[in-house]
C-alpha cells in the first residue's frame, strides 16, 4: 500500500500555500474521520445481537475489522489465502536475523491519526522518517547534481524550459499550473470542481490547463516521480498533493511494518484466523451466506463456513477470482474490472558498509532520483548492528516498474548496482562486494495482492467510487481500493471500521444448517428468537 508509494519528492517540505490549500481542504476532508477515530479509541460497544461474520483476507483491513467485531461480542472467522497475516504490509527478515526491510508501506503521515492509534494501542515504537536530504543526488539528462544545489539553481539539471519557466523548481512549476483550480474553486464548489477535473489525466491537465511546456512536464515527472503514472486521474493526484503539503512529519514503525498486523493477530483468538485458506465461492440465500474455501494450492475438499455477513477485504483483482452466487451487481463487477492497480518493484540491498554516509557523500535518510531504470534510491532511517546498512537501491512504480517485470532477480540486481555505481561514482566491483545480500519484490507478481495500490484513471471517481464501497446485501467490501485517499494504511483501516460499524448496527441473525446433494449446496435457515 501507499505508505510506501507516495513519492512526491520535495513536496513534503514545501511551505503550505494556504490561499490554494484552504479550499482544497474543504474538498478532500473525510466527514466521518473523527467518528471512525472514536471507534479506534473506544471500540464499537457491545453487540445486542451477536452475529456470525466471515472476513476474507487477513491484511490490515481484515484484521482490524475482525478485532473490533470480536471485541464487540460477534463471532468472527478470518480466511487468509497466504501463509501469513499482513497482506501488503510485508517485511522481509533475513534468515541470519541481522537485517530487515519493509517491502510494502514504509512511512506514516503525522495526520493519519487512526493508524497511529493502533500503533499506540499495541505499544509499538516509531522512528522519525526523513523525507529529504540535500546531499542526495539528482542524476538526469546525463547530469549529476546534489539535491541542495539543484534546489538553488534548477537550471543546472538541463531541462530545456521556456524562458518563463527557467529558474523554477519542479514543485514551483507544478504549483503555478494549479491556478485554474484555485480560480474554479472561488467561482464554484467542491462537487462541481471534482466532477470537472475528474475527466483529466495528470499529464493532460498540466499541459492543457496548466499551460506548461513539455520540458516542464518532463521535469515534474522525473523529479517528483510522476512520469510513470501520468495517466492517473488528476483528482487522484490532488488528494496526494493535499496530504503531502500539510504534513508535519512522517514516521516508520520501528522493527518493521509487519509488527502492526502481527500484534493484532496475536491479540485474536487462535481459531479466528485460518491461514492457507483460499475462498473460492460465496453463496447467498436469503439472510444467510455460505463461504466455501480450499486449502491454498489444493483442489481438495472444500471447507464451509456459514455467516450472517461476509466482509471481502481482498484486492479488487483477487475478489474477481471468487465465484459469487447470485452474481454481484453489474455496477460492482464493472468497477472491480475497471479499477487500475499499479505495479511496484522494490530492490533492497544489504551492504556491509554504509558507503552513502562516508565523507564526501554524507547522506543520512532521504532519496536520490535518476532517469535510470532504478529511478528512486532511498537511504535508511534506522541502523543495524555491525555497521550493516540496508538501502532501497530501486523503487519503481507503474510503467517504471515494467522494465523489471520480465527480468530475473539476478539481472535486476545487476542493473540496480550499475545504476548505483553511476549515481554515487563508485566502482561497480566495489558495490558488488559490499552489497552481496539482497531481496527483490515485484508486487504485480504477488499471487495474492496482484498489485501494489489503487490509482483512479480519469472518470473513475465519478463512475466507480460508490460502487466499489457499497455492500451487496450481506456481503460488504473494504480495503484501500474502496475508500479515499487510495493506498494508505490509514485508509484501509478506515474502510475496516466503516463496515464493522455498519454490520454491528444491522439486524438479527439466523440459525442455519447446510445440506448437500449431488448437484448443489442448500441452506435451511430460520430466524433466531
């Protein structure tokens, strides 16, 4: 999820432009946020009529929904297809035990109070996450320059800007392009503006409305890590900008982001979470739902769980692999099918010496950016024993990650080390010797997630957002793709709390037994007194 993918480099430290952001804040505020935060703090309250609930997926969404419903007195079964909990909150831990790296989310915005409430509840520690470092590098257009030097004189990076654009940073050019939005908000309202600009891709807006040159758009794409997803909805990007320009700070979970889902899992009854259990079919009959699952990787006899409600927390792609009877509504099917889940590839290198901190480099945290295949290099915000350092040699998203899709892990490591050698002006052989341990994660090839996070394309906010979130009878849907802003852990938890609240407040339960003949499953049910 996005706690990782938000790469709008430089924006987090930009001064807030209040004349523009004030109307945006009114447009993008979640009116339910504070009430959901209260649930995170105080729970749902005790259930008057406990219900039987099956949750599909033991990522952070499923775990939080399950935890709150169990605490309220409901009966909960969580079915997880993989052999671990956490979903995209995945942390790789080296078998030797001396280093780890987060392969999914890696930072928490200060304003994300809901996820921070769970971090506090489970006594997890946070480290400050450094968003930028002036000693890091830009390596673009065959030019290599320190970030701090390029900030003073953006023209040294070799973009052929129009005269009116010269001397301005990528961030300054971007903010100038936003003036049409500010003017429209003054004349209209949030609803009309969001509907109007939902029709634009990011690139189309920058050129057609922002009146930027193609060189300026290239500069924004390269330096703010946006070029790989220029086809995203402009409104989707506005949400991202709004978050990053108001943030006071970012933090990381000390010890790895998998500590949070792991802690929630440990607090649940052992029998409530069933790993290696792939849901294959969901049958609805009246007010009862039957969930059929197989042991993962097996076509053996199906297990069956009966429920009053089902919560689907799997990704849109994984949800499409479940057979629903009766079928989901055409609007839901179309929304799930049309949703764009972007790819992401992470390449982590464990180096016996932190060469990036040595004299002449002195990079402590932050990010280097290049137009090489590796694109984004992120330096660690925490230390390991014996001088070991773990660097994210490459983070790529969207189209940028496609270059690695067909490559073997060994070939990817070769490419990334060559790129690092060019960026840091180090001999390739030295880096090969120093950084001999590594891990590669391709999220599009993850058999359970099948992607990294959701990004709306133009028109998808108006056409699909409501259909993605709405329940279909007693089947509810949650996850980062069903709420806004997309991709963040906080959003995933928000969606979990919403469906948990709605189910908690709904009607009664039924007593059912299942009967199977040679042709089909049948449910025989009657209302509980």
